[in-house]
C-alpha cells in the first residue's frame, strides 16, 4: 500500500504483474498498421461505399442512416467493418485510404 502511494506521488503507475505480461504480449504481436496491411485484396461493398460517400460530405452517422434508410447503429457497424478492412481508426483515415487506393467508385470520389 505504501509503495502504491509513493508511486502515485511520483506520478508512476502501479500495475499487476499479470497485466504487465498481457501488455508485453500484445505489444509483441504483429500489428495491422498500414505498412503491413495488404490493400490489394480489399474491396468495399456498395453499401460501404455509399457510407463513405456520406462521410466525404461531412455527414453525421445519423444523417447517413436517414439518407440510406438504415439505423444509426447499422452505419456504425459498417464503419467498424470499413476501419477493420483498411486498418484505420477514424473516419478521416478511412476516407483518405479508400481514395488513395481507388476503393471508391468514381462518382463517390467527387
């Protein structure tokens, strides 16, 4: 307990040995960053392309959902799939990467 207080005063973190082992294991696992992500095998469904078109217009998930007659949760689900396919973590990154690798149909890119 005293060690934890001293660490807190020094702004150091106190974590269990088990958590440290898990963090090290995750750190050593291969990542899916953009350098390792093979985009040659990736395709976006027409629905995913429509959703990215809405993203490119700056629309919110709610507005995209209304426009496509879907629920907001379904839009979020599709965006999560898109992020996973492209190895990104944001709408902006997804749009940039999809455009960069020609994954959007020409009428959507405009």
